[in-house]
């Protein structure tokens, strides 16, 4: 879609790109085609697209033969898409991607996610995917570059944090490529990054993630200080014994602990609490 064409369309339907809604519309057809190709979808797949905008990526996803379920928040954009995109393999829904129930949306079917996410919802939406009873087999997300680096961050790095741990326990994460501001209108002030999340075969269940999230957030609450101090305030002095049993240094900081070790630690803490409640 040419920039002038997009501007004319937005004016006709009464839409001024909203910073609050994170409306940066894709205008680069080559990038849209690359994303659809990189998503590795085909006729057997259900693809949930979040934030279809003017439908430039939607059209390329449909060209793969996949069934596409597109969720658009802006009612005026949704109505425009309803009147311009026509395919028996396309379902359009108007709503907030962070509030829709994924299991209901996908009817429990295997699915893949493709999204040009507003920067403001990237982290809560990715967490929602990880915590879902029916997570996607894969997700290809356009994110703010800084957010993508947090999702994929290795331990002992500045970007590594609680969201890194949560997502990496559920998904294998890789940054596919940097995406410049010029592919969007209006141009964001920062670079974006196309990021792939691939569902792990072995991963915590949604119920197991609940105590793990609490523990990890506590551990990172004062990331410059020793993790054990924050955990002891939250869980009591007994957690020191668990840390010792796992061979974790009492001087360790949260950024030095791998997602796998956090998972084991959370299970041990949760198990200890359950035993204490039954005694």
C-alpha cells in the first residue's frame, strides 16, 4: 500500500493514527510478504493475526492458503476491512487482543499467531500467550526492538528479566531481523524487530506458571541486590535451605539464574508451602 493511498483511506474512514492505540500502519508490501513467508503457514493452518490494520499483511497470509482470524481493536478500521477484504478463509473480529479468550477464539484448535503489535501491549500480550491453556505452536511478532531483546535476552545481561524467564520457559525465542521505522506510517521513533516464538515441547503448565511468576517477580524486584534477601522477605527464612539444596549461591542476583533453575526453585517453594499447609 502506497503512503498516499493509506492517507486517503484513513481520511475517508475518519481515522487519525492514534499513539494511544499504537497505530503504526504497515506500508511496505515487501515486508508484509516477507513476514507471511517467514511465518511458515499454509492451507492446514489457523492463523490469528492481531492488529491487521489496513490488511496489507492479511492479504499475504490469505495467499498462503491459511485460514486467517484477524482481531482489530479500532471499530472504524474493522468496518473498513469488513467492506474491503473478502475471503471464505477470513474471519474478522473486533475487540481487544489482550482481553479476548484465546481458547474460545481458536475453539481449542492448534494455531499460529502473526502480529504487528502496538508497543504498549506487546509484553502483556506475549505473557497472555505463554499463560494460555491453548498457546500457539508459533508466534511471529513485530515488536519494539528493545522489547524483542528483553524477550530473547540470555542470563547475565542487562535486558534479562522476569518476562524473559516466563517466555523462555514456554517458547524458544529468536530475533529474525531488524525492521526500520520507514515501513510504517506514522514512523515510530525506534526500530522494530521481527521476533519468532516457537512452543517448547516440554514447558510448565499454566497452573505451574502462577507460583513461578510470583517468585521471579520477587527475585527481580531489586535486581542489583542479592536475590535471597528479597525472596526471604516474601517466603520466609526457610527458602535459604531450598536455595542451598539447589546449589544456588546465597550471593546470586536474579540475572544470574537461568529460566530452568527458576522453574525448579518455584516448584520446590510451592511444594514446601503445600506441605506446610497440610501439616
